[in-house]
C-alpha cells in the first residue's frame, strides 16, 4: 500500500487471474486520510486493453473510493506469462466542492505549477483459482470408497478386480454359507467315523495280544501232563 501525502493506494500491483477469451476485473482502493479534497486520474500504457471506472474522480476528506480495472478478453497468452503494462495514478489537491465533472487535464499538469503526486502500478498475471471439487458419494459415511487414481492418472486395476470379487462374494453369500455348512458337517462325520474305527482297531489289537499270550501257557500245561503220564507208566513197568 502506498503511503503518499494525498492518497493511499491498495494494492500497488494489479493482479489479474488470467484466462483466455474472458474479461477479467481487478480493483484498487484509494483512501484519503487528509482534510483536503483530492482529485485523481488513472492512466495506462495500453488504453485499448483496459477499461478503468472511474478513471477520474474526487476523494472527499477521510473517505475512500474504489476503482475497477477491467482487462478485455485476450485471444492468446504471453509465452512467459509476464505483463509489461503499467498504470499511473495522479492525484492533486482541489478546492472544496469540486466534483468529478469539474476535473480537467490542466489540473494534473506539473508545468503549470500544480503539486501533482504520482504512483506507478504494474500488472501481474496470476493463475485463476480452481473451484472446490464436489464431494463424491464415496466419501460419505457408510458408503464404500471409490477406486483410487494412480500417479499417472489411471485407476488401479488390482483394486477394481478386488472390488468386483468382493461384490461377487457378497451376492453369492447364501450359497457360500450353505456350502460351508455342508462341508463342515461332512468333516465332523468323517472325524467321528475315524474315531470309531480307531477304537475298533484298538479292541482287536488287545484281543489278539491276549490270544497270543494264552497259547504258550496251554502248551506248557499239556507238555507237563504228558510228562507226568509218561513217568507214571515208566514206574509201573
């Protein structure tokens, strides 16, 4: 902001969000902190390109005035996005009661001895503000997230495949549950049959061990009896 003796100007750079084929506006505020009536005039190095409203006027003591600068629609942009246009604001103290239609070019002529204060302003092109992106349905609470976008701007195919698989599984949930229940029952039945067979095999193994253990005892008893009988016969003879 300029802190001149007559008017304070804000801003000192006229910033235009540049867009092709579109009129763009920029404003500046002129503030009069003094007790004087101050007349002003706005000039530019490229008058065909800009429209200034008002380009002349009077700022009353302890008041302010807004000046709107409109840049005409441009068909092409500078290669370096740099603007070399300039504005010049001239201001001078005038008699009380002077209004805009009373202002003449002679008032801003320094050669006539008038105390003219001048301020130069430059033009700057800036990137236009991007509108806020709308909230997508996927970001709402309770809804499934949308597919993410990779750095090169393409969607992740793996994510899409996973999402399709999950949706397919969700659609066939009753059939899947029935199949899982059937397999679980068959597994339980097989375990029970296996346990029963193991018990029967264990019983047969024990019976077999008992039969093998009894055979030698009977053999010994038989041999003993035969021995006793032979001894008795030998004694009688």
